[in-house]
């Protein structure tokens, strides 16, 4: 059976084992992965470029020299020239859509006069240097480069570099190189996995360290991002893809099945693909349709592996219960294939992205609409947001106090400091108040 069918009665009841497995499938970094990644990071810290080429040989089958780590501009341009016209047009239009959407997220520095000549505010500054991880092992995720590079450019990041695993010829996939050239990302390195994250975090002879690392990856890349956090910033700890389709009896089961499979085919085997419906008839049709579509899917074996572990068609008493369960899962993607989907949007509190109606299939967001597809996973939609302009800027508080204000409020500041046993803090205020009292 391609996908299991279960029932859920609502919060407070006993969870079916499959649903419990879906909710609990993220238990952090496996110890053996963490141990291996720590060794990789330390090797890159100690031996730099030499370690990078050794790992590329071991993990990617690429026999390359250290002077080949940076992809030459001529190779980027050649890849762009060889790109099929339809794909070029799609990349350029998708980039325009992403740029337009993220332009609307711009925030400006602001300052307010607070009386007594006091000025308070926030100064917004782009991050200086950002590194983008672009997966390219099982599939060249050119869309991940678009989703990170374009917002970084809109935010004003001065230096943007990308890393992608090399193939046997020592170069990343040509489509990734072409996309980089079209986006004018000139700094591209042929290195992937945990070793690329280590290089971005600590720097090597060829790769200058960055201030923040963004982008998805496999378990080793994700573990490395988590381990270097603090040395550099990261946007999230990305996990396997997730989709919850909430569907009523009027939804087309072909659409539902296709959308479930669109996430199951990613390839890690941990993808969650869930349909929630109050219709028993719909549940049966979706189950049959998933099995039918799997037969002709090129990555069907990969998708079937994920569905066997974390795929489910879940019958619920009503849509309200279904939406409560969707919030409990807090998935990366929620589709509302229901009558009048806008009327149910307010019920979704925990989702990385919500897709309304039958035309809004999840791949529209993955590739083209302009919204960002770097989204919270692992239940992080309970507290986290999609990648956006805020991930590429810093805000700095600005305080400009006056002697008049400090004379009036200094006593209260000192009271708070002394309540915390911070006498030096209090004296830093007192020394100024003493001067003001003496007319200085």
C-alpha cells in the first residue's frame, strides 16, 4: 500500500502510531552524524583547502586541485550561454517575481525624538558577507540559490558567495552555475556538504569566512550548520520537506495525490506528506490515486520510501478538527483545498506557507510566485518564519540621551542597577550626576 489511511478524533485522544511517528520524527542530530561532522569541521579548520579537496574526492568523486575550488567566471558564463532558452526565461522571470515580493519587505532605519532632546531609534545595516548552500547531489536545486541570493541582493548584502558540490568533472551542476551567472553571483565554490559549511564558517586559503550561512542541505550539512552557529549566523536548522493538504469532499484527489508526491520525492526518506480530510470517500480516493501516480513517477521509489514512513491520509470528524491537527503538525507547507479557502485561513496559526485553492499547488511557491521557499520545518513553524529580508540585515539600537534627561531619571537607573548588585553600573550614572550638580 502506497500510503496509510488512519483516523484522528481530536486533541486529548490517543494518537495513532503513524501520526505519533510523524509528530516525533525530528529528534535532533544523530550521534554518529554529529561525530563525523565534528571531524570534518576540525579537519577544514586545521588544513583548509587541502581538506576540502580530500573530502570532495571522498564524498563527491571529484578529483580536483585546491586551485580549482573557485569556479572561474568563464565557466559560469559558459553555463549560462548553454542554458536552454525556456529554462533561462523561467529563471529570469522567477528571479523578478522573488525580487518584487521581497522589495515589499524593506524596512528603514528610524529615529524618534523622545523629549528633553533625547533621540531613540533603530539603525538597519545589511550583513556584510553571506554564504549560500546550494544542494546539488541528488538534484540541482537552482531554486534554492534564487530564494537566497535575490533577497540578499535586495537587502544590500555586499558580498554573496555560493557553494555547491562538484561532480566528477570538478564543477557543480551546470544549471546552478548558469543561475549564478544570471543572478550576477560571481563567487561560486565547488564544494558541498559539511566541509562547505566549515569553510564558510572558518575560512580557508581560498574561501573567505562569511557572517551568515543560509540554505538547505542533507543531514550532514544541517548538522554542520548547527555546530558552527555562534561562529556565524544561520537562518534555520532546515529539515526534510513537509506538506499537509487539508481537503474537503469537493477537492480533486488527483491534485491532492500529486501535491503529496511533490514533497515525498525530495529524497531523504524523512519527508512528511499528509492529507487531512473529513470525507471517508475522499480519503479512499486519495489513497488509490497516490498508488496510481507512483507507478509512473521517475523518482517513485524514493517517494514511496518517504510515504511508507511518514505519509498518511487522515480522516477527521470535521474541518475544524483537521485544522487543529494541521496546527499541531506545524508543517512547512499547508494547502487548503476546501470550499472558500480564504474563510479558513485565519484558523491556520502554524505553517511556513499556506496555499489557497486548487490552482495554488505548492510548487508555485517553490519556484515562481515570488514568496520564499526556505521555510521552517521540524515543527518550527510554531515560532519561526520564512526566509526574508530580515534575515539579511541587522538592527542596531541607537540611544542619544541628554544631561537633562539623565539628571531627571538617573536615580531610578541607579536603583535598578543596585537591585541587581551592579554597583559599577550605578556609579557610571552617579559620576555624571555629580558633575551635573556641580554645573559641569
